[in-house]
C-alpha cells in the first residue's frame, strides 16, 4: 500500500482523501435536495391546477344578458 501512495506523491494522497470526503458527504446532499424537490413538485402541481382553471374559465361559453 505504501508503494501505491509513494507513486502518486502528496498530490495523489490529497486527491484520494478529497474523493473519500466527497463520497462520504454525497448521501447527505442527495437527501437534502430531495425535500426541496418535493416542495417544488407540489408548487408546480398547484400552478398547473390554477392554469387549468383559468384556461377552463377563458374557454367556457359566455352568456350575455341581452340574449
């Protein structure tokens, strides 16, 4: 194992530890983003419902008082 790290030098060792750190933190980042994505999906569904209602009102037959 020592020969493996000796061939890379200090830069290789630092890069290796950086990768280990990032790989360790990755699950926390994924689960943190998931909650925000769920909130955005709920908001988009509300917006779609609102737009559908507005579209339905805009294209519904209109009754005029004089006719």
